[in-house]
C-alpha cells in the first residue's frame, strides 16, 4: 500500500488555506460550475475495468465528478469511456 503515496493526493492537516477571496459574482459563477456530485462505477465484468489513465493505471473503481447539469448515468458512461476505454451507452448504468 505504500506505493500509493507517490500519487497526487491531499493529506489531512497539510492544506494551505488560500487567502484570496472571490467577489460575490465570481463565487456565484464558481458554484454553478463546480459540481459536488460524483459517480463511481463498478463494472460487473472483472476483465473490463482496469483503469487506463492516471492517477493510477491499475485496478480501481472508475468514476469522478459530475459536470454541471449532467445526469449520473451520463457521468458514469463518460468516466468509463475516459478511464477504461470502454464505450457504453448511458442507459446501461443505474444509480
């Protein structure tokens, strides 16, 4: 498990607070863009989900952040396509 620590990651207690504040208008725009939802995917075929991109090219759950206005099943399909190179229709996923 120690080999995972070479990956980019956040460690609790090592966060340097940003002293720059956004204007109310910019903050409102940021809230519209930065979606807090995520979709993680577990494929049922064990041979089809070895991740092909960083942060770790190995066996992991696929998934990540949703884009503004995106449905969870569309997010799942997008991440599977990007991370595993498997193109599946969004309708194949369920929440």
